[in-house]
């Protein structure tokens, strides 16, 4: 996860408290895994502002069933439907399930 | 008037001892107080780089589609009997490239030892043609080389781990004339001129006949405070003996090659010039860009090659594959820079304006990054993701059913095969293949689609892109 995004999220968490913040991501694969790790236990590369900082934020993917079903239908068709066909949804669901199970 | 694409050249320069001067390896080594030479010792041999299947696809010896039949990882399955000479390209060994760097240098920036000075080019007519035109500078003084390196004024240059010389800075404090920046610029110039020379030699074109050169290289040549002042194009033209050619650079991150093709074709169609070359030299800064991920995962450092491309466009003779300037995609500043927004602007909309469907284009040449380089770094299979996006757009437009997505990708796509040199993978390395196929009648049309990450320069959060249709 790039350093600027880490800094931005840390700054919001400092301002409003991590208990008032959740993060919705859009990327799949290894990028998703690294972002989840960074936002929960800390930056695994130890390079960014979240190195050694365990924010423990709830993290979701925009195309997870429980998130995407809450997006208004028209907006979904305009902004997300095409990405739903592009990304591997079952893989995203299963990656997130594995990460959540691992804590 | 119509602009025909007459010839394409894709070249690679195997440069393992320059990987240490890539942006990422250099910064990481400094940050960790390591010697970059220690981290990046023992990289692939020239033979290994030649036998690597994606490199063979790049120089035209293997249809990219055939990569899908080679077991993964490709680096463990080299092509038997692979040659550095390709159908429309070539792979140059590093020691020959040092000779080209020296020929590219008109300011005595490069100081090479006796053994590596002069005309050391093996087996490449295209590279040798460049040396005949340039005189090597100065003599080698061991004490000067070690003195300059010791004082931090010069970067050491190595061949097989042995010190063979250095490249020096040309100003004590101007960062644009720093040794590493100058080496980066010389590498772009020399590899660009090599690509152009290959095009000329292979097509039997007289350098003097070239009227205009557009460079889409990724560098920022400049100074006396015009950072990125440019016109690498003209220096490449000069080096390649194109004495009658003027030149200019076109920049838009990785989208530049497609813009350059469109500009060249437009100049021809408007009658400003009769022919033009588009050329892109290699990016030294991108060597080893993802190497730390590769090292961590036991993958060889695959980003050990500079890429170069060159294309010849002309108004005569009036036949053969052409660029269709009625179908050019552009991404307006007000359009969202989402993957969907880009795909609509670059593919769906220009085709729709001409009354054509997405599936009417035989092959799409998208960002053709080699997935074997991208996947270990968590960057995904870029080419595959692009083809999925095009297929999804065809579904949205009611052209195909959702179940037909895999067939669409198989028919209209191909695996990525280009090194991660930014502008080099941006669709254009397929043009050599497309030319061959169009001439034999096995391909009717291809759309080249390139995207550029403007946001990397921090002046805008936007991306950019450009596309153009090539037809038989």
C-alpha cells in the first residue's frame, strides 16, 4: 500500500478515532492482501507511516456481496457492474474470508 | 493521403550490470546501506535472456499466443535453439551496448577501458552501423576512473562483475547532469538509435531518406533549467545517420507511443512530411523495478533488459497495412480515470463513432506487460485484466453474452510478453506481429490501446490513454 495512502488513513484515524472508521477497497489479489494487512496489523514492508501501527480497521471489498448489495442499483450499473465481470469475485470473497479467519 | 505502416522493429538490450542503476534498486540499496552490486550480482546470462520465451515473442520469433502453450514458469522453460536475431527484432549483449553508449556520448561522459573501447560489437549489423558513424572519445586513464568514482563524481560500469570504466557527471551540483541521469539518458538514446538502426537495416532503408523522427522514450533529457527539455528524437536521428530528419518528442507517460504514431500518421496525411519514424529507447530507471519481489520469491531478476521500438510510416507506396485516423481513441480531461472510463473512451467510443462494434476488431494490443514479472509483485496480470475489461464492455453493449467472455479473450487477446519498460509494453510491440499477419492475410485489424499514469507525476490525479486502429 503506497505511503501517501497510509499517511492519509492514519491521519483520519488519528482525527476521528479508528473505531469510527472502516475502509472499502477496490483492488484484488496480492494488493488486497497487503492492504488488509497494512490496515489491520500494520505495514508489512515496514516502510510507511503504518509500520508498527496496528489500526485494526474493519476492511471490506466494494464487490463483496454484503457491500455491493447495498449500492443503489443505478449507481452499481454505472460504476461497478463492469468491474464485477472483470474481477474474480469468488476469489476476492475467499481471500477475505481467509484473512479474517487468520485474524 | 494515407499513412501506411511499412515496418516495425522491437529490440532488447541485455544489461544485467545496469540493473543496479535502476531507480528502485538504487534507492533501496542506499536506504538499506547496501552495495547495489552485491544485491544484483549473478543475474541472467545473455543466453538465458535470449532463450526466455517472452523475449523471443518480443523480437518476433514466437507468436505471443503460443506463450499460453509453454508451461509456467517460462523462465524455467527456455526455447531450445533460440536466436538473438528475430523476425523483426534483435537482442544485443551488454558489452556491445557499452560500445553504443560510447558512440552516443559526444561529451566524454563515458570512460571505458582499452578492452571495451571502440568497436566491440558482435553479431549485430544494426549496432555496428551506428559505430561507423560516431567517433569514440578520449583515452582510458585508470587513475582518473578510480579517482572520479572515489569522489562520487562518477558511477562505475561493470561487465561480468569487473570494473571496465565509468560514467561521469557534467556538473558539480545540477541534478539533471548527475552521472546516473546522464547514463539514463544515454541509455535511452543508444537503445533508441539501435532500434531505429535495426529498422533501417532490416528494411533496407537509407537513413538519409527519413524525414521526421518522433521519440516516445521515457526519460527527461534537459537542463540549463529546462528539466525534461527533450528532443531525444533528434539526437537519435543524428546517431542513426538520419541527417535529413528533424525530430521532436511526444510525452504522455506510457501512452506516448500511440500518440506518437497518431501524430506521425497525421503529419503524413496532412502532407507535412512524406514519411516519419516513431522511436522509443529503453528506460534504465525501470530496470529491476520489481526485482526485490522477484528475489524474495526465488524468481530470477527478469527486468534485466532495456526495450526499444521503432516504426516506419510512409505515404508511399499506396498499399498495405495503414493507420486509420478515423478511429482514434482519446481520453478527455473531464472523463473519469477509472478502468471503465478509460476503456469506454479509448475503445468503445471511437469504434461507435465509426459505427463499429468492439468485436469487429480482430486483435487488441493492450498493455502487454509480461505477467511473470508483474504477478510476483502483486500487480496482477495487466494484459489479462485489460482483455477482461474489453470483454465486459462488449457484454454491456449487448454484443456478446456474459458466458462468452473467455472466448472473446481467447479470440481478441494474447498473453503479455513485453518487459516492464513503461512505454514499451503499451500495445505497440504487437505491431511487428500484426504487420506480418496482415501481409499474409491472417489478420484484418488490430487496435493499439495504451494507457498512461499521469498521477505518478503528482500534477493531476488523472490517467491518460490513446488508441488507434491499424487495418490491412
